[in-house]
C-alpha cells in the first residue's frame, strides 16, 4: 500500500473508537502493529484495512477479555474463535453469580436482609404488562399507595394491578418458573417506570422480594431495585367480585375506537351503544363518530372523562376490545376481545354534573 494511503494514529483512533494510547499499548503487546512507522519521528501510521481488527479488539476488551485470550481469538479460525468467546462469557457469568451471592452475604452482614426468590418471568412480557398497568396509577398525594402497582404471585401466576379510583387495571402473566408460596407487595410506580427499559432487555427476570424493596435480576447480573409501599392497597378483589352483571356488551376494533378518541377535543365524551354500532361524541353540537360493533344487550348511553376512557382503551391487547357496560354509574369493563388476561375498569362521569352546552362540569 502506498505510504500516502496510511493515516495517522490520531485519525485511526477516531475511526475505530480507541484512544491513541490504547493503540500504542496494543502495538507493544503484539496485538495490532501499525502498518508503518516513521524512522525519524517514530510516529505510527495505520491502514484503513486494519479498522476491523482494531474494532474487534476493542469489543473483546469491552467484555473484559484479557490480552492473551484476545490474541488467541484473533489467531483462531471462526469456529474456534466463537468457542473461545463463549467460554469467556460463561466465565463472566459464573463470576457474576458468585459476586451476587457474595454481595448478598455482605449486605446481610451490614444489616440489609437478603431477598427471597418469588418467580422467574420473561422480561419483555413483564415490561409490556407493567406499561399497560401503569396507565391506571394515581397521583393523589393523600393516597400515595395509588401511585403503586400491586404484584401478587401464586404458584400459577403473577398478577399486576393498579387503580386511581376512577380506573382499575389488572393483568395476569404466566411465569416461566413460579415459586411455591403466595406473595404480594405494592411496588412504587415511579421506581417501576424507571426500571422498565432494563427489564425489557432481560431475557428472563428473577423477581426477588425484600423487606422494603423488590429486585428484578437477570442472569447476566443486571439488577433493578424498586421500593415497596407499606400502605394497604385498595380491595380490588372485592370490587371485581362485587361488579353487577353487565347487560350490554360491545366488541369493536381497537384501532377504529382509538382513532375516534384521538379526534375528540372535549373533556367529557358520550358513548352510545346501539344495535350493530357504537357512537362517540363530545359536545352536543358535534356530530358523533359511528363505529361498527358487535353488540349484544339493550342500547345504553354512558359518559366518560377523556383522560379515563382513552388510556383504558389504549392499553388493551389485540386488535379488538370488548366493552362490558353495566349502567350509567357502574364501572365499564374494557377487555381484549380475544385475550382476557388484561382487564380495565373505567368509571363513568355523572351526566348530571356535565354542562350540556360545552361538555365541562357545571
């Protein structure tokens, strides 16, 4: 290669994300010799063709591989190199697990009770469930427990529940591996929201319970800790069990209903169910948006606050939603039409306090 095709150590370092001092170290270690060295100044020059090797070295160093092992990987055929990398990662995981056990011993010695394993679940499934449930948490400073998500584990399932007294959402997921005992706690919603991105990136998540916190831990040692709340959580089971049988049911396209909701500008909305259709409108002078629906039961008219109805529909699973409507003052149950493991209750607004002229409270 002509000398004019070589680049300085600084330019090469920038092109592969390695510092110039690291490149000098790799040269001295025999991993990456420069393509040329100026006899007078001693300056190192590199070829653009060396970028791939440099990036490979950088990535192997990112996973804490020693230089002698990197040399073995670079000298091996692809199959052997892959085996060497897998062996190194397996060793990292073993050391991480040992470090985790040691850390728990040290924390216990310092007075922090060690956690106990509750269940193992899929990270992406758990993250999706948490996102759906968080929409129903509250912000009432006098009832901080409403900002939490209730987690309840049994040998068969893990159930998440949240409520702000106007909505209640509950979602059940099936663990990859369930514990043998029942357990429940209310997890701080802000902490849980902050942990979502990490949980979503975990293939499997071990849920570990402590006295005042809960941990989400992956096999690679990633841990996210959330506080638990001590206040009693509302009796959501009693509320669900006490719901009257809904006489009217409507199955409608979630996409169509969300589109109709997002076109509304009123604070309060009128939901009118008739045979074969569902109509959504805001103020009385606005023409309603009519959607095709599979309806059973008598016609009914119900009013909702936009901020109550929109998230109840938005978090539903699947292409269709089923609305179970009991009456003007009863919670409406929003379910996925083909997947009943996410249930959201939405409290109607009292039509007697809604101004018929502008759709706002009188």
